[in-house]
């Protein structure tokens, strides 16, 4: 399905200039995520409760990530290599998780609490967000460049 390339070739085929627009898309996604969090706290949780509010909010954010990603890759004139799409997904994921831990640190949230948001065995669904960020560029980038 995807061409086989060595790790050295894959890294050398990533054009830094091709990553600038997706970085801007991540900033947009961060703004959307913050608005989603406000919506969760102000509207969802008071109406449907803490856990259902988090689940609905997570699913709304996953949907928003998919819509924004699809819109970006459908309209960009840049042809992305598979390695670049993978780098975009990894970058979006690392930036998001890093941002989450940074905000937690600034707010004084213990790392254990932030890590607990990734515990799917405890019913946490937040892990869907970084997973969506990881795969969306590959899925939509390949689909719209085909």
C-alpha cells in the first residue's frame, strides 16, 4: 500500500516548509479545543453530568478535528509525501499532549491526574483525541492527494 522507505530516506523527504501550514492548522485546532472545553464546562457538565459531559465533549472534539483536517487537506495546494503526513500527525499529537501537560503544570494539576485522563481501563475516552490527531493527516492527506 505505502512505498517502503528507509528511516533515513523518510526523514530526509520531509520538507520543513511543508510543515508550516499544518502548524497553523494545529493552532486553529487548539483554539477549537479550548472553546470545546469551555462549552463542556459551561453547557454540557451542568446539563448531563461530569462523565457524560467529558464523553460528549471528547466526541465533539474528535469530530471537529476530522472536519478541520479534511477541510485543510481538501483545499491545500501542497502535495504531501507520506513521511510528511506522518510527521504532521506526530507533531499535532506531541504538541497537543505537551500543551495539555503544560496547562496542567501551570494550573497545579498533579501529573498523575493528567496521566489518568489516558486510562481507558478507567473509562477515560480522551485518548481518542491524540489518536485522531495522529491518524487524520495520513487518512485525509492520502485521500485528497489520490
